[in-house]
């Protein structure tokens, strides 16, 4: 396209078309460090797309492909410990918790199943799954797609779990009719129940059942401020 346009303009002015063209972005190498390029194996500069240069994988298939690419790059660069996070808060928190590099971070989002299935085929020595209480509760209950439109928290199961932890009948009945998972988390926290740790343990079991035994798995749950509230 560039060649065709140069030729057209040069033709208007009867100019030769032996141009040398360089495309560059001032400070591009530094700007690239603020993008996901490094996780996807694009090193040393920016990829120029559209008018903003920002691409978000809105379709399920493209998001899963970006997860796969991130895992491929981590494996190719010899990273032994990767972390899949459901969102930016949990990603920043798990990175700080373990001192992980950018390349070790996998933008899992809602696609826990997509990440786990790819890691089953292309394993890494260690995997950490990080997220908020609601999303990790869905994983604990066997959901592989954590999006609100495609999976829901089972509050009856949460009520049974709080009962197992010693909650009163009043609390378990309240859990059954709760509006949100965070409401349940707050009830358990005020009641001194280690509900988040139990949810993390169940989520870890779900992940272990999907992966092979070659990967060491841990699950961490963070609140909205990035504070660690549950772990297994």
C-alpha cells in the first residue's frame, strides 16, 4: 500500500520512485514496555494497528489465542512459574507476591478452562491462579468459563460449605439468599470463617483435575484492594 501511494504521488510530479522509507515511533522501544507485546513475543518496539495502536481481544477465540501465545513465550524463554489472573488487580497483586516478570503473567480473564487445557498440552513447572472471591468460587464449583453471562455462583453450595466450617443456621440461610458472592465473603470474614482458603483449595482441586501431575499449582484470592484473603 505504501509503495502504491508513493508511486502515485511521484507520478504526479514526474519524480523517480526510488525512495527509501523508514517507519518509526519516537520512544517506541520504551513505550513498548508498557504494552503486552513482550508477553506475546513482540520485542523491541510497537506494532502499529488502527488509529490508537491499542488492540483488545474482544472475541473468545482471540483472547484464548493470546493466552496460548503468552504461555508459548513463557516456555520459550525458560520461565518456570507463570500466573494466570482474572483481572488487573489480581494480576498486579500476584506479580508483587511472587516477584514475577511481565512475561510470566498470563491474562487469563474469564477463560480458566482455555488456559488450563493449553497448559495440559504444554505444561510449565509451576502455575499460580489468581483472582477475586467470586470468580475463584466459580472455578471451585467446577466452572471453566468464569464470565457472568456463562456461569453463576451456586449459593446453595456456598451455604453448605459455610455450614461445614461451623457457621450458624442463620448465616447459612442468609448465604442461600445472598445477592452476591462478596456478600457471602463478608459474612464469613466477620464470622471468622476461613471460607476464602477453602474456596482456594477447591479451585486448586479443579485445576489439578484438568492438568497433568507435572505442574505444581497454587491458588490465591485477593480482595478489591489487592490484599491476599485466601490461599491454597
